[in-house]
C-alpha cells in the first residue's frame, strides 16, 4: 500500500511561451522551431521554449565574448558586481513562489521542496556576492632585494554553463553567481525539459543591473546547442552538471581547444550503518535520502550498506515508513514524492527493478508504477538481498529505489562502498567517533555525512571523486574556479646581465 495524493487536473492552464536571451534581447530560434514541455505530474503542455540552433549558440557566444573583451563586466569593481548579485538575490527571493511553481510543473518535484530549493538558491547568490569582494591573489616579498612577485586572479573569460532537469533553479545558482562574481561572461543552457525558471532568471538579472551580453540563455537540445557551447574556440571554460556519459563527451569536446572543464556528474551514494547507530534517526534519513526528489538526485542515498545484525529490523522499519510516504500531486503542499520526469525514464527505473528481482534481489516494498490517469509516478521501492555486483547496486537508477546490501566487518563495508565508479557522497551512522572518522577517511567521496544525510550549506564545497566529476562547487574557492592565475614578476634596481655580467 502507498499513501497517494491524486493530482488535480490543471484546467484552464495556458502553456507559457518563452524566448531566448541573446545580447540583451529576447529572441526566437533562428529557424523558428519550438520545443514543448508536458508536465510530468499533470500530463498537459505547460511550456514552449525556443529550439535553439547552432547559429543561435554561436550568436550567444559572440555576444558573451564581446561583453568580456570590452570589459563592461570584468572591469567593474568587485563591490559593483557584488551589489548587482545582492539585488539579484533579493529579486529571486521576491519571486521565489513563481519560480518554485515553474520548477514544480516542469520537473514534477513537490512544491514544498521547490520552495525550499529557491530559499537555498537565494542564499547562494548572496554568498557569491560576498566572495565577489574578496577575490584576491597573492604577493611575494621574500624573493630577494631585486624581486617582487604578485599573483593575480583574473576572470577566465567566456563560460558555458550547462545544467540538468532535476534541480533546475538550484543548479544554475551553484554556477552562475560564482562565474559572475569572478567577472566572467556566460552562455547558459538549461535542460530542454525544465528551462522555464532559468529564463525567468534572465529577466531578474537584467532588472538587477547585469549588462546586456553578460548572461545569454539559449534553450534547445544538447547535441545542437550544448555541443556548440563545448566546442566553440571563443569559449574559455565549460561548467557542466549532468550524467557521467554526457560529462565524458563534454570533456572530450572541450579537449579540442583545451578549455577548462568543471563537471558535476552522477552518484550511487552509500549509507553505511553500524549496530550502535541511532536507528530512529537513521530510518528517517534513509527514506529521505532515497525518495527525496523521487530519487532523481545525484546525491540520492540509493545504496544502504547495513550491518548484518540490524538488517532485517531496519528493512522492516523502512518498509513501514515507505508505505506512509505521500506520493502524487506535485502541487499539493503535503506531497513528499512527486512525478517521474518522463514516461521513458519511468520505464528505465522499472527495468532496473525487474532486473534486480530476476537476479535474486527481494522486493521488500513497492516496485509499481502508480496510475492516477494523468502524469507518471512510482511507488517508493526497497530491494533487499542486493549484492555488490548487481546493476542496481552499481549504476544510477535515478528513481525512488533503495538497494540494501549487508556487511559484517567495517573493512568489508568500505570495500563495497568504494567498489563502484562513482564517488559523489556517502553517509556513516554510528555513535562511535572512531568508527565515523575511519569510514569518513577511507570512503572515496566528495562529501561524507556523519549521522545525517544530504545536508548542505553555501560555505561547504560540493563535488565528486572518480567518475562523479571534476572540481568543486560552492565554498570559498568557488569563485577562484572561474579565474586564471597571472604572475607579475617585477624587478627592482639594476638587472644582472646575461651576456654582459655586471
Ligand atoms: P544529461 O547528461 O542527459 O543532460 C544534462 C545537460 O546536458 C542537459 O542540458 C542536456 O541538454 C545537455 N546535453 C545533452 N547532450 C549534450 C551534448 N552532446 N553536449 C552538451 N550538452 C549536452 O543529464 P540529465 O538527465 O539532464 O540529468 C541527470 C543527471 O545529472 C544524473 O546523472 C545526475 O546524477 C546528474 N546530476 C549531477 C549533479 C551533481 O552535482 N553531481 C547534480 C544534478 C544532477
């Protein structure tokens, strides 16, 4: 059984038409084509975006290049850029409900969660605004009488920013304000499934005072717009969040002109649980980690690695809670698990569950699609008796599916945790300080949560080990990522000659 919230039809909803932002103007695609987005929770068309072409992407890159080279943004003072970013943060906060609504109808995520993401996003813009005033290099006054060394941090130039559909506004906010704080100009491509809130951000930034051409937003598909943004010689850096497969392609494309690349990719994140853990706290974090954003989350805690002595008790408790998690209408304030992004993705999730069952895993709860007559949904699902070699334990399912594995000795848990290609995040649960720190040091992942899961803050760096990515977002070094280092090597007094020693 699952607690369901029947989606209410969006009667009288008029699909919204969007244009793209290139060089300060709202324009249509060069060939006039559009893409339609059908709401995953409501089954009707809610948005029509421009299907941008290679030509549109090239125009946007040229506009960003001009805006960088003429200095209209990079030559402002840090304080001036900071004030504009703060104004943007205020405008984001003022329009948070509208933006959250757009993210909800386009992605299918619960509205309460979308509102929380908007709060987090506004905070990131404020944090980046603070860093804009603190970007600085180094000086070396220790190189001898005749030398002074100064190391400058300069904006890297034109940055292509490419984002996925699962956290549309939050992820662009993990990149764009830091690139802007550094003084870069940008071309942004949101996912073709969830472009609405990013386009509204374009309006907000213009109102906040970002000059024309500094932020260009091109909608469309990856192979057309994204590929141009990652190969064009006038782009200096690519900041990409998405699947590991497209991340690999992005890096190969960028390698042709040796662009700097920052990648935030997939995850298959373990939670390792010891018998002395506070299990009441843990079971809540387990369902949150697995079902938050319907499991369509790079950070999903989709692999539980439980000590054998507690496994059957914990699986039973998680199964009971899973029955009570509310699944359904993304726009209902009480919903905890919304819709699945597309019908094809729902099929993919179900084929992982079927494959695991065929391979010997036990379906402890769920596994079915929920038919509300509109949209596509899935029950929270738990698979026990999963072994470390199964696809469901190694690959990103990206749905509300929890795989449970077991261990006896800590070293075995660490081995299982590290046995896959991903290394984004991990959790450890124990009341023993030594146990938490040992696991924390030995598991190869960018974030380790101890007795909690999926917490975060603008101050804390985020990113992956291994094939979960390259580089880190957030944290105090996030602006530096969008800079080049330049050395000024200065001579004082007479120089020692080379061909005529003095
Ligand atoms: P995706 O890789 O299919 O698409 C991501 C973006 O890349 C989209 O805008 C898409 O249009 C674009 N793209 C597609 N083909 C391209 C190409 N050839 N060249 C350039 N761009 C191209 O990913 P998705 O399905 O939108 O998102 C889900 C994935 O994102 C998951 O794997 C998830 O783990 C990952 N993700 C990672 C993080 C993180 O911070 N590590 C955060 C959120 C999502």
